[in-house]
C-alpha cells in the first residue's frame, strides 16, 4: 500500500502539482506535473510531467542527509525531532539519566 503526500499545489498561469509517496517496493517517488503557460512555451505543449525515484536501498542516506540539512548546528535537535515525530504519530523512544 502506498501513501501519497501532496507537497505543492500552486495555481496561476502555470499550475504546479508535486507529490511524494512510498511505493510498494519501498522506493521513494516524487512526481510532478506542470500545466499551462511555462510548459507550452518551453515544450510546445501545456503539460509536463516528471519523476524522481530514490531506491529503497538509499532511503536511509536520504533520511540522514535531510536531518543533517534541517538540524545541523541546532542544540535542540533531539527535543524538536521528538516533538515532530510525536505530532505525526511516528513512534520513538527517548531516554535520559
């Protein structure tokens, strides 16, 4: 079962729709569609679709890279990430002594 998250919904002369989902294979798939003026000018048709696939075997590297990008240098990383995970219903364990 795949789960899709809508990342971008932008209207205007060019509508842009970008989603991300986890495929049944475990791959991470980002897909987009531009409709309107920009693709018409660039490609001669008003619809442009595109995909970016990250293989399941590389998702851990993506996760680490994103955590690094978002939280590097942030001394509150553990509490902020814990709060974020809890807000999304993602299980985590926090320990201290």
